[in-house]
């Protein structure tokens, strides 16, 4: 070892490493980051109650702020890397979310599996969120009455018509408070089309055979 190398080692300065050793260290760091990242993805899913398909790999855009290890700082520096990993893990979790058919996300319970997430009768349609983020289910007839829709008489004619109602996400979330998911990245309704009443039985005139069908465009 040369005199200069001995001085550097004695002073605790950076030591030189060969290309193979450097590559090995970087691979270990990348594997550790991947482990932390996908733990954050699962943590996001656990907190929102929304399952999804975890991608095989994720391309991340990270900005590193590296302090000089030779310079000791008394003050603890906030982890820029942690904030970036957390934000991008939440984005990956939300983009890969899988929504169950026939249910609406309940922001109050943070779940698709609570009693609020689906209608209690087939004639009900999603009418919007309550201030606390609970889905509200109302019969299609009542929704049309509240809106003073002039077509409502067509539902009760001798030959009932099938009506279509289109609503914006803004209307459906009008009463919802921001604290309870109004601008949530987990489940945000862009628009909804409700069709009804459709008939599931042989006798289309019987109310128990009627159901309303809603189709939603959701941003996640």
C-alpha cells in the first residue's frame, strides 16, 4: 500500500473499490430499494382496502440528494428518497387497483366489502356520496323525482319505458367532504350512466323483476 493510500484509510476517507465490488454494492442497494418500495405498495393497499395486481417491475423517477459522508452534520436531514418512494408506491398501488363488480368504494369504511358498498335491492342505484363518504343507494324512481325529471311518468305507463340517466362525478360527489375522499386518488368517479328499469323475469310488469344498472367511469 502506498503512503497516500495509508493516509486515506487512516483518516476514514473514501476507499477505492474495484468495478466488480462497486457493481455488487449497487445491486444490493437496488434490491433493498425494491424491497422497501413494494412494502410501501402493500402498505397503501392495506390502508385503502383496495386489492390489485402487483406489477413485476416498476420504473421509478427518483431524485437523490447525497450528502458528503466526510462532512458530519449535527441536524437530521429529512429523507427525500423516502417521500419519493412513498408517493410513487401509492401511485402504483392505485393504478393497479382491481375494483369488484356491482360495488362502490366506501370512503368511510375504506372498503368495498362493507354494507354501504352495494345496494340493498336491485331497484336501487348509486345516488352519490354522503358528506362522510358513504355511498347512498336510492331507487331510480326516487332519484328521478328528486331531479324533477319529466320522463318519470314513462316508468309507470302501460308499457313502461327504459330510461337512461347520465350524471357527472362532480354531481355525485357534491355533498362529499374532502376529508372523506372527495378528491381521493383511490376511487374517483368521473361519470355514471344508470339504465332502468330492466327486467330479469318473464313478467316485465312486476316490480320485483325490475332492476337498475349503473356503469361508472372511474379514475384511480
